[in-house]
C-alpha cells in the first residue's frame, strides 16, 4: 500500500478493515510501474467511495489533501485513481491552491498528483486562477505544472499559453508556448492597456514584473484599438511602474502619427507616454517620406514631439533635402523641425547649401530658414 493517508467518508468507518479486504477484490493492471497504458482501461483493484486522501511531509505538515467521489487503487497499490478530485495543495503546512478536476492520480508514494480534464486551480494567497486540462503537482519541488489550453486570470494579468509552471515560494510563474498576456484595467474603454506576445514569459507577481528572454511584442490599446506596437529580442515589463524596456533589434510603430522607430534599446514609460532611446536610432515618416537618424533621442507620444541629439541627420526623400545638426526638435503633427548647433542644409532642386547655428522649417516642402551665427549660402545653378 502506498504511504499516503486515507480518510474514509460516507459510511466506511474503518479504513484498515477495508484495506485488509483488498485481496478479495478484483485486482488492477499487472504493469509493474503502475502506469496506465494509453487507450487501455484500468481494471479495478481496491475501490473506495467518498474518500479523502492526504499526504504529510517528514515534519507531519500536509503537502496535499484531495477528496474524491471514488478512489480505485492499482494492483500493486502504488497508484490511486480519483474520480472528481476536489482538494487543496499545501506549502509549509498552509493551503496555497484549491483544485478541482474530472479525474486524478496519486503517484510516487504521494509525491506527485496528476489531474486531468476541466481543471481549475485557485491561488488562495496570490489570487491567480488557472484553468487547463492537465495538471501536475510536485510539492517537494514547489512546482505546479499546468498544460493543454491554459488560461489564467489575476488582478494584474490575464494570459493564455501552452504550459504554465508555478513556483510559489519564489512568487514566479513561467509561461511557455504561444503566450498572450494582457494587463488588467478597470475599464478597457477608457483606460489604456497592454498586450504581450512571446514564446516564453516569466511573471514575478509579487514584484509586478514580466521578463522575456525571447522575442517580445508589446501592443498598447486605447479604447480597444491598437495605437502603438513595439518589438524586441528580449524585454522586461514593470507593471507597477508601467515601464517597458526592450533590447535587441527594437522596432516601434506609432500608428496614430504615423511613425516608425528602430534601435537596439528602448525604454517606454507607458503612462507618461514618454520613450527614451539611448542608442543610435532611425525614425521614418512613411507618408511624408522623411528619415531621421541620431545617436540618441526622446519621444513625447502625447504631444507628438521628438527630441534628438548627437550627429542628427534628417533627409526628405521626396526632394532629396538633407539637414545635419547637433540637436533636432521635430513636431510630427505640424511637420516642423527646429535644428540647432552646426546646422547644414542641402537640397538638389533648386540646388542649395546653407550653414548656420539654427534652422527652422519643413523638410517635406523645402521651406527651411537658416539663421544665427555666420551664414554661408551656396547656390549652384542648374
């Protein structure tokens, strides 16, 4: 007989007497390891009804307690098959999850519980609710594994994935396989929210942080419409501070401007609508065919203004206009630029070459005024 405890309910008063009669009942499968072959039915061994099973650790603290409408033991008494399991999972003697499922199994002397079908695992302390079709609880490893059509809800996050691994002591959940997670807001129609997509995400719910060592896509929704999309090879999302940090082949699409940005690093303060880029970046306005590069920059998404510095190069592709400067302020909505510091402006038709300390104008229609300091104007006839 396996070492887990049996608490017999529903009129079976003495467990030992029932267990002692097990040799008179029909025996289970003959497989030595107690596993159930796929597609084969388990022959009933010892069968008990309205039973509660529980497993203590070496200190006598409960690891789990599961009640079933029916429990059937394998022939070697090493596996218990449970119908309609309903129970609790414990950590350090305290319940941390309530679980229900269609069927379950207790294996490896009570060190592993398997649940299948319509599983609901409710976190008593962390507030998470996980649903799926396969669950594995390994209390000695502090690991709960959920598989097959995983959905999860929490006051911070809603998510779907192929698999979830929960490490309760570390307040960590690992999600893998086509992960889609959305931040939770009171009213999505009035409050912006984020949608995250990756193959793997690690969520630290106590720290309110999500990490991804894999390519990550983050979308912002306002009134349930996408306004901004950013991707990178890896990233971190701080839910408490609403800070998105992406690294490696970063690309951002600002759909309302419209504007695209590429770089190797990006910090996005979502609530303040501020984007900071401390790496070389490239900005492209596809409608007006304007391309701007710089060593670093900052974007104010609310005001649609961009502030660039160090080796700034702005090119109007429509008329082959090119302007270089130390600093550039770009009002995207008005399409006006203000360049400062060692300004040089060139255009092809008509051919113009202007140098000065400051320039104001538009690159898309070649209305640039250069002033300040010593201005040198060079006009080359056609």
